[in-house]
C-alpha cells in the first residue's frame, strides 16, 4: 500500500487508488501519514477536523470516521491501530511520498555539497516529480 500526500491525499493498493470517502477521511489519513509510526491523540484529530470549534460529539465522530477509513483501506491491509487514546499508522517509509521526497532532497543536497552535480540534479528532479497537482 502506498500513501500520497504531496497533492491530493490518496492511498493506492497495487497501483489502484482506493476510495477513501470524503474530505474528513482524507484529512484524517493525511494527519496519520504525517505522523506515521507515532500515536496521534484523538484530540489532535479533532483539531485537524474542526479546528477550535468541534461539535460536542467530535470524539465519537472521529471514531466513526476512523472505522470508515479502516474499511476503505482494508484491501491494502495497513496497520491502522487504536492505541492509548489515539490511532497509530504503521507504514514503511518508502511507501509514503512525503518521506521519499525528504530523503531525495537530503541526498541531492549532500551530493551537491560533494560536487556531484549530476547526482544532485537527478535526486532533486526525482523529489520534485513526487508532487502532484
């Protein structure tokens, strides 16, 4: 399963885009992908969805949206776990476009610092190529 957040939020399984649901599902997934490997507290997810004015039922609504998101992602079998008052997404960093972007930029900068302009150009162009939209 691959996650793309450099542009419209998408999840792909076998190269096929999964139907994630509406904007709130995508926003939840984006927060989880950005914090992959770490527990994201429900309070942070509420803030991501409603800012400073959440409805009274915000916590329950997050749990419902997460259940729906799990169902949408089921085919790709991601590790989307409930943990300590929050949620945890375990994903290989190579499966997240933003993490690949950061590695390619760091590699390009390092290559440039070592005088390897061609390598730097290739890495930085590959990093830019990950952006969509």
